[in-house]
C-alpha cells in the first residue's frame, strides 16, 4: 500500500510532505514540540504531552511510517510555501486516518503557535477532503475538537460549513487527557456534500464570501468609534473571532467606498471582501 497516498500535497500557501525520515529531520521536529520550547497552549487540547527527549520525535516518525505502509493513515508535516512568513519551516503535522471498514476518513492537525491564525487549518482540510473523497473513494470525513477548544471549534465549523457538512453532536468522555477525560464535538462531511460544494470550483481557492459579517448581530461585542456614512470603525470588546483567520481581532474598519486609502496598522491585519464593501480586521 506504499503508493496509496500522495507523498506530497501542495495548496496555495502550504506544502504537505509525507512524515518520514527521508523528509523530516527528527531533531527539527523535536524542536517544534519539545517541553520548554513548544507553547503550553499547543498541548492544552492534544492527548499527549510535550516531548522530553529527541527519541520521542524519532518514534513519532517511525509510527507514521508504519501506518503509511499499512495503509492506515496518511501523515504529513506542514510547511508554509514560498512567499509565506516562515516559508519551509515546520509549522506542524496533519493526518488523515482511514477507517476502511467504516468508509471514513478522520482528519487531525497540530500547529505550532507561531502559525496560528493564518487560516491554515481550513486550507489543509480542503486538500485532505479531496484526498478522502477523490482519491481514496471514502464516503465520510470527520473532524472534532475537545470541549472548550474554541479556536479549533471556529476553524472546523468554518470549513465544514464551506463543504456542506454538519455538526453531529458530542461524544461524552471520549478523549483521555492524562488525569481527565474530555468530551469530543464531532463534525462530518459526506462525499455527496463535498461534491456539491466543490462543483465547478477550485477546492483551495478563496472566493469572495457570500456570508456577510453583520455588525448588528455582534452589537453587544462591538463599540462604534467612528461613522462617516460610508466607513465605520468598530472596537472589539468581547474577543470576537476574525472571519478570515479565526483569531480575535482588535478593530474593524468597514468601508463601502470604491477607493480606500489608510495608514497600515502596526501589526497583522486581515481583509474580507463582501458584495459592496470591504472589511479590514486588525490584530
């Protein structure tokens, strides 16, 4: 089954390379997830501990190679593509576990914190869904997040809705987490839903969104700072998530003007284009 999965998957902004000794240096992988190096938040909802010795990274690669050979899982190291900040670095790992008897593919992802908030979760999910349905001919794809993992919840909901899927419900006491057991919230996309959602489109493209960010729906969390009629400046008071990257944003500029000119913010910002207006979210 060595040729069951593609060795390399490219998207607009990412490169997924097979997780194996030929592609990944164990010490480099260890440096990403080592205790005292990796941010504690990375492992807050991951059912394993930070690594305490390089052998843990070596064994992780060995296990991935075995599952690959046996056709049980396609596991990849995630790297930003050329032109991205941190291009070529290890941003994390992603997986597609194949439950052949259930005709189901199960998606997983662990990203290093410097690469959070870029929308990478949805982009690699689009690539793995195509692998699940188009190449492996499975019937269902699943993804999930632990209770309380709000960042993963926002990211998963976003791409599941994009591909026509749904929230199935909660599995109680499902994920052992050392001294506790977490509930798991499960989402699914069927092959039929994916096919309908991607009909006539590029699965990895980022078209103008049809889902509008309605400030009135979030009025309780936003404070209006300025209104000129065609532009509005809002302050985020309740850590609302940016629809582009899923991180909480600081301020929101809404403009209905055809031509816009403004000073760039000090930090990162996201731009969302909707019918008749643009939205600039600062971070």
